[in-house]
């Protein structure tokens, strides 16, 4: 059952499923019916909303519309739940949330499990670097995002979650070979470095903080948080990793810190559409509960405006 206008429901379904055919299966109509609804919506608004490709993606006008439709979907589920036994969500439409990979591998799953047990929610988790997750909230792909940015997007609320501390790590023999004489520009230039992907700037921030130089060391790109730990332990290079993930390897001695007195603290914030939604309130509360034990409290975090 959909309370949202069929044209808007078809528009959201195409973007969520990636194609007209998949959207038609979800809505139990024909692909032609989906196409007609999208065309009618575009005619009403006088804007092209979708780029017809695989997967379909929104135009700039489509992004603006999707940002409005996402909160409507959450409010629709809440309205339907009022008329169902136990007040459970009226459908299994996933809540789309953007998060950085390190949060997903450390604290987020406990919050998702709690929300599913308490409220029956299902989730569509989109992973990106913490400096870029807001792009997914900005274009309407998600209803909320874990981000390193405190400044709220237009039409969004923001809450501080805490601080994720990153340590520079390497295998003991790698450290002895490259850094025993100190963490200087020459050492960093020669020592291979492990980076998550080309959006990951943590290693460069750490080098810049210590050396004041812009360096270009040999670089491995390995897009897995837990794989970082194994790659470093096997001597591929040094990298920045969350303290909770590196703690076991540090205790076992398979890794060591480049410098126990130097680290990077990354503040994390939760940004979401600014609507009166019990769903978003429950998600926010569960995230904050999970972060209370998993992240550093961040007493010096700047409060969002």
C-alpha cells in the first residue's frame, strides 16, 4: 500500500532498484506503466528527472526531488504502522543510510541490529569515505549519513556522535627498516603506504602533520578496513587504522605503532533530513547509544550550528 503519489513512488523505485524493470517488479506493474508515470511526472514539473542508463541515476532536478521524497517514505511507513498490530512498519522498504567503512566494521552493525530487533527496520547501507558520505545525502540517495562534517546540509539536522581515533601502524620489521631513525620526510617518501581508496586522505594528513611536506610515497590501494590490518601485518606498508581494529594485533605484537604519541582524531556526526519522524528519532538514538561505547566521547567536538 502506497500513500505517496504513484508517480513519486515510481520515481523513487527506479532510483532505488536501478532500472525500470526492477522498479516494475517491486511495484507489481509493467515497465511501461513505470515509464508512463515517470514521463507524466517530468511533464508536470517541466524537468527531466532521470538519466536513462544502467543503473538509472537522477539529474540535478531529480536529486532535488529525491531529497524531498526520502523523508516522505519514512513518514508514510510511520502512518501505515499506526493501523497495524504492534505498530510495526507497514512495509520492508529499506532505510538508506550512508556510512564510512570503518564505522561499518566497528560500531554500526550493533545499532542496526538493535533497530531491527526493536522496530523491524531493514537497511540499505551505502559506503563511502567519511568526508564524502554527505554527497549521498545531498543527492537524495540516502535519508541520513555518518559524516566528518559538522555543518548541516540545507534542510538537515546534525548531531555529534564522537571521535574515531586512528593510529599509524606497521609490522615491527617494516618499522625497523623504514622508521627506526625517525618519522621524517625522507622515511615517509621511501616507505610504501597502504590507502583505502583515492578518497582516503588520512595517511597524507598524518604525514603532512608530522613533516609539513607534501610527499608521494609508493602506495597500495586496498579497499577493506579489516584487510588493512592484515596487509600492514604482512609488511606491505604502513597505514592509519581505527584503534579498536588494531588493538588485538598490537597486543599480539604482529603490529606496532609508528609513534605512540601521534594519532589522528576524526569527529563523526549524524546528519539526516529535518522532518518530524519517529523513525529518524529512533535511528538517531540507536546510533548515539552505539557510539557512546565505541567512540571516544569527543568532549572538545565543535557543536554543530
